């Protein structure tokens, strides 16, 4: 398999195929831009209802979005224009990876060159975007047999799809009869610190559970926003999960008085569109800085890397400030109350996915986000608990 090259380089992939919605999975909307198609994970109506630059960037980063085709091509080229995040005074992040999945197996990875750079000053919030050229990711040396191909886009780079070229015709990947799993969560669900989009914990769990993933995990954006609930309500799905709590604490967004009705309202809205689908509420995984200390959360650059710390006062819990312990107890209570009238509603304590013992073995590198090994552990555990023999997603799949 050859490395990516510049879009102006010579190519053996002579057939250009228009990029249409039928070739793309995992996006809720496709915006036509001057360059091509920009996948979004929130619909246009939702995007018009906030002015948060963090969420705007997160929902346009295509975690779980993939090109899905059937072809006998031996070479596949994809032109894209990326926008890569960078932080002032912090070493550059590694380039995002495109995962090539052939007949269900990871067959290659590559990055693209060029593109824009979105530079953020975490201390002031100031940001600027520096423009760059379109690049090309190229996979070659594939078998000439007909095969199912998915190219998972980098979860951490906004990606405009410009052109698709192959050396044999392509068609959309046929429906394989899998259940659609719609998941919403925070940066951990988005993929923070995973190696690539197909190795985020939701992607790993979906593969193990034989489900089609629609990932609405937004870094910093799991805030019980009504427009997110409406987007979930209106998105076709067989299985639904909502992982909530950590961003509420990070942002010091709510007190307990506001949190409880916001959770009810979020679940009510989802149920308007999915009255009987299995709906799994997942509380936060173990995160020591916020277990008993409220937010807000602040970056710490004292050792030359980005780490996070909680800046709240534990004594403020008496006034309704939220911690992870408080949120887990309240989510368990809410789900137990609602489940009396909703037999398809379920609760999963996030510490069953990653708990105190896991932190001792696989600590959070920046005190907030798991590494690649922890993503795999969380994904495998979620698959066992949700898609396993007695899991809430199993009966529906049968």
C-alpha cells in the first residue's frame, strides 16, 4: 500500500465517481462547499441554534463517518481538504488517520497532507484558521476481487470530501441488515486520544456488536442541548445510547436543580421519535479530578503538555454543584423512576466500563481522556454489557 501523495501527482486511478450521500455513512447532513462535501454530525437546523465555536468544530469532525463502497478496484484515491486543530504553545498533534476497512478488517492506514490549520490559544480562547491546499490519501495494492470497502475519516480533522478516484467502477455498499446504533456522548465518545476513527470505543463496540454506528459524540458538547435531543429524535435508529454528565461538570454548566429536569427533557424528546427502541443511559467513566470536585475544568501547561484539573471547591456540593458521584446517583435514580413506565429504558454505570482499578492500570494521560488501550477496553466492555447475551441491545437485534 502506497503512502498518500499530493493531488497533483500522477495517478493510476482513472475513474472519477461523484461523491453522493449514498456513498457516505455516519453523517446526519452533507453541506455542499466550494470544494466538495462537508459531513456534519448535526443537521443544519441544529447548527443554527448555537454560537459555540467548540461545538461547531466538534460536530464537523467526522468521527464515525465513512465512505462505504463495493468495488474490485486495486487503487482508491480520495482528495480531501482537512482542517487540523493546533494549540498555541503545545507540540503539534499527530496527523489524523484514514482507516481502510476491507471486508470488515483493517487493511491500511494513511494520513493526508496540506489542509488548513485552526490555531487555538487555550488560555484566551482566541483562534485563527490558516489556509492550506487540498491533499490526497491513496490506497493501492488491493486485491482485484469484488470487496466491501469503508474508509473511516479522521475523527479529529474537519474533512471536506473533494473527489474519489478508482481503477474500477464503484457502487454504494449494500445494506447488510445491521441494526443502526445511535450514540451521543462527550469527547471520549468522540474519540479523544484514540488512534483513529475505527478504534474509538464506540466504533470498536459497534464492530463487536455487528451494528451500524452513528456517532454523535462531541468533544465538550454533551451538554443536554435540546437541539441535540431533537436531532436524535429525528434520526432513524434501532438502538440508542446517551452517555451524559462529564461535560456538565467540566463546564460547571448546571446545578442539580437544573440537571434533573434537563435529563428528563432530553429523554422525553428522544422518546417522541423512538418510543420503544432500547434506550441506554450511561453515566461517566471514572475520572479522579471530578469524582468529588466540581468544575470548571481548566487546562494546565506546567509540564509542557496539556493536562486538566478541576478548579471547583468540594464544599460547594452542598449548594447543588455537580460532581461525577452526584451525577451517577441522580442518573440511576432518574432511570429507575422512568423505567417503571418505560420497559425499554436502561442504565449503565460508566465505572463498569472504566473504573478506579482501570485508572490505576491505564491512567488518563491528560487526567480527562483515555488512551488507545483504554478505548479498546471500554469498547469491549460496552459490547459485552450492551450487545451481550443479556444486554439491552440484544433482544432488539434478534
